[in-house]
């Protein structure tokens, strides 16, 4: 073993818009935390960091005016380098993958359409926390490995990854990505749609936590005969006092429809541009759904109606990407051709 390897730890970090996940070689998945940083406002940059992760999540909607809770990653790219660095340092401390003599080698899954500037931001963030090396791998390829698809005979597989900030639809085979489409829209966009709908219809301002709860309980991508209602609370925009209203499942579906339609359109567009031989494989196997956004109610039925294909949610689909990146760490020689700087 080379001398420096004794002080190097291989770590995979999935920098999601909503959640950061950390996998350490030989240990497995060691951390899953909200990708949030609470900091004092300092112009466009991250100011004094007050809390990160779970603690920052508890501060949403409860901070003084001079404090903001920031999402360091937006649309699949690092939007605030300083806050992302603070988040990674916290995770490094919590999991012990960084120390005076221990400089990790980071593997970071990234969207396929990340620009060169956005890639440099990923590199810079890793270097700032003291990483010896930062390697990137396409998220959809890591997902395919996490699903075990790469171990099967050469076939095409359709993966739909709906994360917090992006939706990636890709056809992947044993040789790599055949074709793909990326949409800068994800679970946080669905929450924003609910916040805006409630504001317009009820003159009520609700927080992200309430929108997330509404999405999980009543959110649906497909009409249903079953009508349900949920009481939500917020601030009345006219009187300025707290108020509660009831919202129904059909209203919730209506609020999400525009975003859901965009996702369905991307899937249909990709299928139309898939080579015939691979299309035959997909017809036999259907679509595999991963990511937190894929948990939206009845999304599988909506996709089945739009495409005529079976749509199946993967087991543990929220961790598929980081577990795939972890498998790459456990067999670096076998997957050496996947990395990019």
C-alpha cells in the first residue's frame, strides 16, 4: 500500500438539494441529513454559520430577520459554496472522515448536464475541506449500479430520478448512458407550487414544512375517486393573523399538475428518442423510479397511462445513488473508467 493511502479515506457524498448522504468505504452509509445551513445574512454569500443539517431544519420559519436558512444546492448545482463547505465540514466531523492526517478522496455523483463552471464549484468545495482528490461520476450511472442493473446482461434500462432540485431521465446500458434529459425541477419545486397555490386561493402563507406535509399526505399525480381533506395553518395575508383552512386532495393535485406534466413530458420525449433496440428492452422491463420525488402518490399510474409502460418504484429509492457510488468505492478498479475530474 502506498504511504499516503494509509491516511486516505474513500468517501462518497450525494449532494442533494434536499438531503446530503455520506458513504464511507468499508463502513457503508454513515450519514443522512437535510442539506440546510442557518447563517446570518451577509449579502449574496453565506455569513456566520449558526447551525446545519437537522438543527437548521428546525429553524425554518422560526429565525430572526437577520438569519436565513439556506439550501446550498439548487437545481442540482452548488449555489452557495461557503454554506456547502460548512455542511461538508459538519458531516466530516460527525462521521470522522476528515482529520489532520486524514485527507479523504471524495466521489461525488453529479447531474449529467452540470456545466464546467458548476463542476469547478464541486471541485473547489471538496478541496476547501481538505480532500486529497475529488472525482465525479454521473448520478444516473451511480443509480444504475445501486440498482444492480450493470451486473445484468447488456440491456437498456430507463431510470427516472426525481430529486429535490432536479429530475433526470436516462436510458442506461452496461456501456454507459445511451440518452438522457435533465429538468431543473424536483421535490422542492412541488413544495413551491403548493405554497403558491395556497397563497392564491386562500390568501394564506404557509411554510415549506407545511407544504411538504401536504404533499406527502394528499399529493397525487393522478385523479382519484377518493376525496380527502387536510387542515393546514399559516398566516393570513390580509389580516396578518394565524389562520387555518381545509384543502382537498383534488385541489392539491391541481396545484401539482403543471410540475407533474413537465416530468411526464420529459419521460415521453426521451422514449421517443431512444434507439429501437434499447426501446425493446425498456418495453419488457418498464421504468424504474428513484429519488424522493418519485414517492408522490399515483405517479406510477400517471406514467403508465402516458407511456403504456410499467413504472416501478425502486426499493430504498432515496438512497439508490449514494449506495451505487458506495459500490464504486468498494471496487475502484472495476469502475475506474467512470470518473471525471
